[in-house]
C-alpha cells in the first residue's frame, strides 16, 4: 500500500484523483494539502466524498508529507508546482505534476508562453512526459512525471500515428477543439458564470492557447526520425457541458490514403494501449465521460484527413492518466482502478 | 418621448430593460450609470446590444441625470437604492426601483430580513408596490414604484384570487419555488460557477429567503377585508437553466372546492390583466420565457389545492413588469413594447 | 462467480447495471436479451461499454437463460415483467425486477393505477420489496425482488424515520419531487426532445403519478404498529439535467420537535445503512450523482418539518439498489461494486 | 396589411415566424396549415403563443389559401415544398420557401444530395436565393424565394468578402460548424432525446451534410468574376444548447494579409447590411440568440485566416431572414419587426 499525497486538493482534478484512488487496492491517500483550506475536511471541499475518507487539509510541508507519502500528485497552478517539486524530489517523494510546469522541455518556450522564468531547469531535464501511450517505457523509472494537458492528450493521441508514419504535412495541421467547462478549473470567473456559459458557444484564446507548444513539441518528437517540426493551428472552444473534449482535426496527406488502411494503422499503433478505442462510428464525448478512454476515428473528406477524437478532460485528460502513470511507476497493471 | 435613465446598467435586468425600451415608441434611454463601469460603452457590457444604442456608462449624479431623464429605473443592490432614491425624487425624477428597498412597508421587518436599518422611511411611505395586476389604479400617479421580486410576483399572482375570496387557510401555505440561475444576478459566485450549477438541483435559503415577508405582506393586504395575516412556507430551488420560475403551491381549502370553479374565478379575477394566462394544461417555464406573461393553472389533489404558476424572472419578474409600470405611469397602453 | 442475465438490455438502468457488474468480483454478465435488438452487440447499444464486454443480445428464452444465469435483472416495461417472471422462477432463476409489476402488494391497486389486470398474483405474494434500508432481513432469502421506483425510494427513505416513530400526521404529507430526464427512460418522446426539455421546467402527472400508491403502501407498512395509512400528495417535476432526484417534503409534526433531535433520529435509524448520508447542509443532486448514496437532511420552518433528500435515479434509484439486493441475496458485502 | 400564410405551421421556424409577424405592422397571419394538425389551434401547437392569435390549422389547399394570403412562408420538409409551390405561384401567391427545394440551381446536384428528382425545374429557374446581404437587388421583384439554410448563411456570410476579393485559395476551405439542437427540427429522434444530446458533443454527417453544395454554389457565384469554384470541407457538430450556430473557418490566403485590413474589408462589404455586425472580440452565440444579427470577426494564425461567425439558426438562419425577404418584397424597411 503506497501512501499518496494530494497537493492542492481543492480542484476538480484532485477530487477525481481522490475518488479513483479510493478504489485502488495499492494506494492510500494519507495527505491532502490546500493553502486556502487548511483545517478543512476534504469532504467539506468535495461533498460528493462524504463518508468516503477521513482526512483534513493541511498546509504544504515537504518534510511532513515525506513521512507519510511516497508519491505526490500536484494539482497546483503553474509556477506553484515548480516551487514545490524540488523539495519533494530531494526527500525521495516521487511526483506526478498535473500542472504545465514540467511539460515544455525548453525553458525559453516555457517563459514565452507562460510569462515566467522557469525556476527548476534541473528538474525539467529529468521530467518524463506522462503520456503512457507514447512513453510507456520511460514512466516506470521516472521520479517526476509531467502529466499532459487535456487538449494536448486529445490532439497528440489523435495525430501520433499519422505523424509517426510520416503520412501528413507537418504545418497547417488544424486542431479545432471543443471542451466542457470543467477544463477551465474551479475558480469562478465572469465568462464561466452559469448564465453566461450556459446556452452559449464560443472560441477563446484563438491562436494563443498554451497547449499549442505542448502539442507541437510532443508531435515533433513522435515524428523526429522522419521529418521536421510539427506546427498546429489550435482553436479551443467552450461547450456548455461539464466534461469532455472533442477535437476535430484536419490534416493534409502527403500521398494517397484510404480510410480503412488508416484505421488499421491506428489499431496497430495502439494495440498495447487498453484505454484507446479506435471506433468506426463518430465518437461522442458522452461515451467516454467518466471513463479513462480515448475514442478516435477518422474520415477522408475532399482530400483531407479528418480525425475525430474525444476523452474526458478530468479523467483521461488529467486524473485518470495520472493514475495510469502511478500504476506504471509502482508496478500495478496499467488499468488498476481505471476500469 | 420620455427620457429614461438606467441606474446600475450592468446587470441582467438592466440589459432586458434596455432591450425592451429600444422597441418602445415613447421612451428613449438617455442615461446609463454604473459605478464600476464608468466610461464603458453599454454595448461593451452587453455585447448582445451591439449596434443598438450609442451610450456610455457614467457615474451616478442626480443633477445630471435629472437634466436628461424624467424617470429612472434602478437596477441597484438593496441599500444602494435607498441611498439614491431621495435625491432623484427631490429633483422630480420618477423612480421605478427594482431592488427590495421599498417593497416592505414596515422598516422593522426590512431591518429584520435585510440586516440594515432603512434610511428613507419617508420614501417608504409614498412607494407604491408595482404589481399592476393588483394595484393598477395606484400606479399611474406614483412617483416611486417598488418593483416586485421575481419569486414574489409568481407566488402572489398564483395565490391572490384564493386569498381575496378567502377560500384557503392562511397559514401553512406551501410555496415550493424553482428558479433559473439568472435570478441570482450577474456576479460570479462559487455555487453559480457553471460546473457547479450545471446538471445540479438543490434548495437554498430554506425558510430564510427574503422574498418570504414580501409575499406574506402583499397577500395579507389582498385578503385584509376577510381575514388575518397570510404566512407562507417558502422554499426556493435552483434549476440548471437560464430563466424562468415555476412555483408549485399547496393550499388547504376552507370548504369544498371544484377545479372548474376555481379556474373560472382566476379568469374573472384577471380578466383585465393582459399578461395573465389562465391555462388548463400544466404550465412549463419555456412557454413564458422571453415574454411578459404569467401562466397559471391549478389542480385539486387529495383535498389540497395545488397551484402551478410560472413566469420569466427577468421579464415579468423584473424588467417587463417595470416597463408595465412605466406604461401605466406615462399614459401608454399597458402592453406597449411588451408583446 | 454468479452468472447474471440482463433481460431488456437496451435501457439506461440496464446500461448502469452492466457497468456496475463489470466491476463486481462475484458476478459475470452471461446473457443479455432485447426483443428489438436481437443479434446486436451490447456495446453497439451502449457505445460507452466498447471494449468492456463481448456479448450479443438474444431474444428472451427462459430455458436458455437458465442454463447460463442464476439471477436475472429485469429492465422491462411493466406487464412485460410479469409475463417473464413465472418462467424464470420455475427454472430456479432468482429475479430482481426493476419494473413496477411486483411492487404493489394488492393486485386491485395495481389494476387501478396501471390499467391492467395482474397476471401473476402468486408471484406477487412471494415478492420482497427490495429496499435494503427497510427490508434488509428479508432480502437474502428472496427469490423475487421488486426493485423500488426512483421517486419512491427517495420519498420513502426521506420519511421512514418520521413515520416509524409516529412523529408526523399521516395525511396531507406533501412530496414535491424533481427528477432529471433519464428517469423517463430511453424512448424518444415529444416532451423529452432536447429543444423541448432543455431550459424548461414543469410539473407532470400532478396527482396521478404511479409512484404514489407505492410510497403510500411502504410508508404505511413502516408505520403500521403505531397508526393508520400514510397518504402523500405527490408532485413530480422534470429538471433539465440527465440524472438526480431531489424531493422536498413537507410534513406536519404531531407534537413539538427539534431539528437536532430529528437529525439524530435519522442517524440512528440508518446507522447500519452504508449508503444513507444524513448531512447537515442542504443536499444537492450533483453530490450523489454517479453514486449509490442517498443524501438527506431536514429543517423546521414555521412549524412544518421540511425534509430534503436526493439520490441518483439510475443508481440508488434503480441499478445500484438492484446490485445492493444482489449482494444481499448472494452473500456479498452490501457495498461490493457500489463504492 | 398583407395577408400571410404559414404552410407547415408546427415546426420551430414557423413558430418563430408567427411570433415575429405578430409584431409586424404590415403583415397579418391569416392562414396556418398543417397536415397532421388539421383542426388544432396554433397556440395548442405552440403554447408560448397563447392569447396572441386566434387561428386554427387547416389542411393545405391552394385555392382557399390564395383567397386570404398574398404570400406564403413554407415550413415544409424538402420534396413537400416543391409539391406545393407551383400551385401557389399559379394563383399569384408569392412564396418564401424555407426548405432546401429551391436552393440548388442544378437539379442534378439536388438529386445527388437529396436523393430525389426535382419535380419543379421551371420553378427552380425563377427562384431567387434569399440572402439579402448578397442578393438584395433581386429580392424585391421575386415571386419565389429560396430561403437559405442556417449553416449555409453562416458560412457564406463569413466567407463572402474574402471570396469576392479573391483573397483566399478556393479549395481546402475548412468550415467547422457547431449548432444548437433546434436546427435538427422538432421531430423527436433517438440522438436528440434529452439524455442523449444533453452533456454531449459530437460531429455528424462528416463530409456528407446537404448544406455543403449550397455553400459551394453560392460562394462560387460570389467569386465568379475572379476565379473558379469554391469547395469547402464542411463538418457540422451538435452543441447541447437550444439555439445558435458558430462556424470556425480556416482559409489559406493567396498573398500577405493583415487582420486590420481584412476587418475593414468586412465592414465595407457589409456597410449596407443592418444585421451584420463585424466585431473585434470573439463572437459568442448567446449575443445573437433571439436576434436577427450575424456576428463575425477574424484572426490570422500561423498564416491561416480564421473566421469566426455566428447567428441564431431559427432567426437569422431561418425565420428572421425570411421576414427580411418579406420586407424587401413588400416594400417595408429591411429591419421592420426584426429589431
């Protein structure tokens, strides 16, 4: 039984993490921290967890945490994560960081997109990008996992087979993504106020969303043996629903392609990945909501490849993949507590 | 053409007011004030109004307002209204106040429920309760209208015929009310954050909602010739939708009653009221949404009278009835700009 | 490992049942039947189950079913259940019937409310009402379980302690209930068409809903040692959300009562019931959605007891309590697969 | 006062038409027809219209209609429209057809996409495409208007300035469109059942939607003086909301372009169009819901032009533009009853 700390326990992803870990035979949540909720019971923050666990939030203290936990899931805002990670690593606590702080390998790119200097460049070098479908081999031995973003996982898993096989042009790839509102976090904001977000649909951060360089970086890595950098045009939209992301992706094939062959390619590429479902119908977000599945299909329309992919942003896009990483790191079957 | 000021222009009711008044042949919005949005165009606050009016928010100033407007609609929070009303009245500006400040006739009751002393008791004595269906005769000459609350209008109009005819017991009347989220205003709050309010249903302020004494007071007045005070048990609930209130009301008849007779009573009682629709089917909020209608029916179930009534909280429950009052005050047909 | 049949596999409750049973260490779904979907894979009916089970719907055949399953969950419409149950019981298959066919003990009451003669009066006599919180002792040996209705469970569990202790008047109990749309089943209907049900709120079947006699019957049984029949005034409403029921209940106390004492009574009454959470805040449906919990609290308002209770209509109100019954029948801990 | 017939009165667009026309000083709805609702009052079909009009649905009869109406709005399914139009035109009734039957100028293309032979090729030749922003001059004298599709208007208005000025490549234009559910009509279907469509997001008819050839045809016409055919890749999606379409469009510029210049081009192009709002912020569907406005902006992202545009599918996308056409045909200001 591994002692687990949830650092930054008040957010939605942390609530999902706790819920999943309560059913994990090899994990026990022993620490929950929250700066603004010190002394508050976890089930007061998350009433859905009432009667499920007897735990009170404390302030973050690396020493006390290390006494009770061998792994920490970090549900902190960016910059807060990189302030906490070094102390945890030094004390031998393995870290699964759900923030963006360790996802971009180049600190200059990080500074460009996040507006802050990176303060733990050493950590950045050791971090492993926690997308098991692509980096399953590197995760078991990692001490610091950069858990991927939700839009990012959707986009990368949807495009990886095409990029790996060098079947598409690498620039001008259009990722038109749509997300439920929980992806924006738990803090109230004017545009997320119910009467504003409900019965409404709009794009936001067009051309400026911070998941863009993350998608570029990982897909470029996926295709590094056969070509140059991948550059996506990424447009996120807000859907009036709680959960789920669907990405509609338009790519230009480098040569003749057939739907059937491409679907076979996807099946082969993900043959060892229990949470990827290559479907033939058009995926709907609701079918993967509350699961750790990633559903994907594709069509060829007037010469473009149209990939349609979805997942639950809080689970496969955050807490679920984090537990998938935990499973790989601590020797559990990859699907433990996730089916 | 009457010059109209919208004081506190940033809220939802004010947006509806402006939208309605743009189609009013006898009104022109000449002033919009907003403390926190001074210098901001009204259509920047409310993008739905783009190209509809060329007006910029200013700070509230009674002198400048009085130069351009003969009537002011106040979309202010309680206590802010009673701070502004005396200055307006002194300058001959007639006021339609959408806050609760002038609704309760007894300043002690006000202080009890709102936690503040009333600072304009003189104004309180002159204010007319702006529910045209009950006080149509008093409104034309009023200089200060207390525009009713949304739950209040629903509950009062639903019960008035039964109370006026002294057909029901006056205590133990149960008003189980359900409202869309816009009723809670435009300011973001944790429980109104989209992922919290969406796909959720709950009661709030059980036994403590401030519309309770307002319902009691007006219904008591309606029935004053035949009996004592009315006392309702009022339970508000939040519905995951933008607009609309439905009240399900349970009353105990004082003697034998028949559905058909009671429906006839309602039709007679509201014969002169163009916005009351006595329907035979069960009313659904959506049929009165975006209108100034109040829909009502009733059933007798195991000896109780069950009244079901609904309206749009932002229109018949706020901005629409305010324009209805404006029409009566300025000699327009009651339905002008409201059909 | 107990072989399980899902009879009538296409509905929402059946989908939830299958999903829950996939995580049950002592159950294996070996048969799925559906009249209109014979030959269709279960995961084609329910795409959320893709990759989870390899099973194809067949026509209902009691002999073939009995070869592979020791228990059958019936997700059939009323009248269809009582047509299938005798054949299953004769073959030694234990039945958990999610329809209404075996809930009302008096076939005359059944005929009155459902408009059909009961065709299995013998079965009716042996059926056990499957609400473990009240009938936990009788369930283990039952061969035929009448799984309670969703509104029914909410109402009964909310009122049982008050009735058992004879603390309230037994007539005039008002149950104002609100349900998400999945409670109405999977068959498309005009009033459940998205643009009709969305952003809408209304009552339906006022005074006529078929859960009324079921609530009366069970609560009367709960209070039989201390008084006469319970009679509720039941008003169901449709909430624009997928799941969840909240009941707001108004009861008249027979003598002086205090909130604190009543909450203690509830805690004691349900001390052995792991899925009942007596909470102090006002329960919101979202906190029990996707769980088997029933959340309840109460307030005293102007002399009435106001009980507020909620549950997930598809889980604690249908599939979850069905598995709770299965657990009791087959010797598993009551919470297996349900936390 | 022009007598108006609503043929096919039961749908959503017809309800909106009636609602708008009730406020039109120059129109009176004198006839409503509905095959399946003969003898039913219009306000029984559409309870929101209660007390607004006293009209009963009749069967369609061209003679009787022509006696009372000079113009007919057709809210019929495709193929039903072309069966009714010739009889109306022969009797001198001008027609505004909201179906797709007269939109595609080439009957072979029609047969390809709709699976039926066109039976009124003569009518097809006289029909005018009713998009006033592009064909304002031809509408006043038209006797048969093909009212555009909702996705179509959104896409065409969003791209017309770029195509007219020959600024973009004409193939590979990606139109990723998202629509509220009312766009799919009033007939219940399994995928539009509330618990299926709610909290769900998916694409449908990828590469196969019938609005594709309509978009191609009109944009090709818009750009005919400077280049060849336009070919869009059109992907519609279903958004869990009642109303509103947002299209996110990706086009490849033929040469260097600047955002500011392009926005100016749009302002100039639509200078005479009172319902087009060229905005600088990102448009949200809610700001044009319940209005006849079309909101549009654009961004340049990594060398692509990204156009974002929205409108209310039932108003600017159907009933509103139909009244705009009516206004032009009958000599009213274009905005009458539409602001």
